[in-house]
C-alpha cells in the first residue's frame, strides 16, 4: 500500500503529461516546447506535483525532527 501511495503522484503526472501532449497533437497545433509548457493540460499537473512535493517536505520536517 505504501508503494502505491508513494508512486501515485508520479504516475498521475506522467499520465497527465501524456494526455496533454496527445490533446495538442489532436488539435493539429504546432508542437514546440513553449506550446507544450504553456498548455493547461501540462502545467497544472506539474504545479500540483510540486505542491505535493512541498507538502511532503514540510510534513517530513515537522514529524521527523532529529
């Protein structure tokens, strides 16, 4: 169960990125780095992933003080 919970955020980001790139390709838009990065299907999951990382870091600092 711990492996599933730990792997879920990275799986979510990977699937969201693939889905976002697929939508850009389906729209026949020009596929460039800026188009991909500024697409909401791409940057929202990345931002969510970094928020989850930050929360995990804060929780680790609070509960595992040495």
